[in-house]
C-alpha cells in the first residue's frame, strides 16, 4: 500500500525542493487476516529516488531506484546481485475508470501535530471501508519533489480522493483504512529528515548484472 506517496504535485511546485530521507511504518492484512509489518524508506534527491521495503512473512525485501533524468526504473535483487530495468512510464496499468473511483472526502475539523507538523483529519468513504487521513499543508515541497523524482509513475494514478486532497495542498503523514472497525491497512510516516545525499545512493551497486525479461521468466 502506498497511500501516502501517490499524490500529485499540483500544489506547492514553486516551494523549495526537498532533499533527504522519509521513513514510514506500514501494516497490511494478508488473506488469513494476519497483520504484515514492514518499513519503507525513501531517499530523494532532485530527479532521483531510492525506495526500499523490508521483508514480511509473505513478501521479500525490495529496492527500487527511480531515475527520471535517465527515464528508467531499476529494481534490485540483492540476493543474487542482479537488477531489472524498466523504461519510466511503462508500469502504469490503471484505466481511466479506475483512476476516478468514487470516494467521499470529509474534513472533520480536528487537528493534531505529527512529527511537529500541524495536521488535519480527513475521512474518506469507499464502499464499506473508511480511510482516515491525517495530513499537513506544510510539506508541499516534499510532494513536489516526489512527483519530480518518480515522474510518470505517480502521474494520473491517484484516486478521486487523492486528487481532492492534492487540490487542498495536503500531504498525508498517517493513513488508516478500516472495515467493520478493524484496520486493514495502515501507513505512518515516522521520520522526515532533510539533509544532503550522495549521488552514489542512486547508482547501481558494483557487480550487479542486468536481467532480461527472459531471465526473469526462466
């Protein structure tokens, strides 16, 4: 689940660009109802982003490097030191009908601070499920930097409520989706650190070999 990082950059593009690290704690429910916990870490610098997810009992750890300057996405396999490369913009699969799914966004008027940022509460109804969002207007530069680094992979892929919050200039720091009172998915940003990053973070590690589609199918 990437509730937090699927928002566009319509707001705040003129603000200072963000360079640094974001870390979030994610919980999702598998087919048996058990909670799967993972940590997602994002490094962002200019037109580049590196995203890692820790392993769960059902999903292996993953590393992806987004290079909008080269218009490629590289998925690393650290176990066998290989990588698979996709031209940026070729992974989009959602249809126009899916992108405009109906959702009602309600601003509750409640506020609280998360990581020192003033956040507002929003409730989004989607069928029988409800998503609670706590988002801030103070991180528009971060949203713009994500859009710049991830490029077309995030453009036009939001739901109707994504677009609504984007228009309001809201960047989510906490999202919980509940069904019948039980949390199905949760994502919470636990660290936002602005700092210079070395460009080596966004380069292929030494010794990694490129895999083809045929290699992966085998």
